[in-house]
């Protein structure tokens, strides 16, 4: 019996067609496809970022990757500001004033420290373990 031989080009074309067919079959189905009612597909896009932060987040400073974020935070008199350490090593939060207006103990991972600011002004601070880490709290009158 005679069997025709596939050329290398025909073999490559057949292989590409097979892979393309597999990719097409395994492609996700969108939930809003009209010919597939009732199919629920989890959202793959992240939810929209809110335009306004909650008051709790607005008065919070993250310590992460050897940085205070935000570096400058503006609040009103009477606001409590909380710092939370997300690094794997200890950090401190120390006022640059002499004597310091506030000074935290060493904060381990996920530890927090809070200060309520009762007077308007600009409060510079740093990490006493890593003095290049600096930040500023600006307190405005109500």
C-alpha cells in the first residue's frame, strides 16, 4: 500500500494548526457572551481603585521596603496618625525635634505606633535604626 509522505513544511503547518486549535478551545469564555447564557467567569481585572481613601487610611503611614509611605502626610489638629511596619526587620519612628516630640519603641513586623497631633506645625521624623528613612507630618489648624 502506498502512503504519501508529508513534507517538512506540511508537517509544520499541521502542527501549528493543531496548537492554534488547542489554544482556541482552551481560551476563557466571557460571561457576557450572548450564546453562553448563565456562564459565570471570575473577573480577571482588578477592581477599580477608590478615588477617596477612608479616614483611617488617610491617617496611616506604612513602613515598607525601608521607606515611609507617604513620605509627607497632611492632617488636621486632633488627628491620630498610625505607623505600621511591614518590613521583616525592626524600625522606629522618632521625631527630629530636640527633645523628640514622639518616639516609638522598635517596631517588629506588623507592629504599629500611633501619635495624636494636638498642635499645628510640621513634624519631621526618622527611623533611628536607619536614619536615611525620613518622613514629615504636616498638621494644619481645623
